[in-house]
């Protein structure tokens, strides 16, 4: 099991739709044997530049402990999900996650 940080920006939508997208990826990680150790919802913020004709997005950060296959599946699904504007997955050190 490795530690990862998954950050993604959801297009500006209603609160229920935003929560549904977050729940979708939370369930995806759990279904693939991963565990979310911490979830940070940064909220709606203005983007530095337009992405897919959107000026605002909802930022979410997951601290995850899982296998590389789980991260690969999460990355694949994020790429094909229309509600996700951008995402980034980074492997983190164990020392950093213990916040």
C-alpha cells in the first residue's frame, strides 16, 4: 500500500451534483481496495485561466492509501468524466500524510 494525494477540480455545478461527483470517486477508491485517510474540500474558487470554458471550479483533495492499480483506475475514470476539469495524482511520503 502506498500513499497518494489526489486533487481534482469539478466544474461549477449545484451542490448536490458536486457532492455526487465526490461520492462517485470516494466509492471508486473504496471499491478498488483503497482507503481515503483525509478529505479536504477547498470549495469553489476562481481559476487562474479558463479550462473548458469554465472560470470557476470546486477543488477537492483526497489523501489516499492504496495500490497502484487503484490509482490507475481512478486516473482513467477521471479522464473520461465530463464534470472533472483537471486532476492530478501524486505519490506522497508517509511523513507528510500524518497531519
